[in-house]
């Protein structure tokens, strides 16, 4: 990290980034309808193999952090 950003070190903390933010009054629940049809998965745009591998890694890491 560049020295000029050291005062913001806590913003870039990997440890702090791997936790959910504190609940706020304006947070809201998403109510799902039991048995509702889900949209078919679709590719929004093509990814290179490297991009796809990176995306797969990210998707596999997020549940561990309870983000998804």
C-alpha cells in the first residue's frame, strides 16, 4: 500500500472486509415466495477462461464470509 494511504489502512483491512456490516434501521428483508419460478440462468456477456476462473473463485469464497 502506498505510504500516502496509510492513514486509511483500516479501510483496506482484509479482516474487516470479511464481515457483514452492522445492521441499520434502513436495512430490509427480501421475502421470497415459496415455490415461485426462478429465472433461467443466462450469460450476460462472455468471459475469458481467466475471468471465469476468477469469478468462480470469488463465488466459492463469498459463502464462507456469509455474503451470499
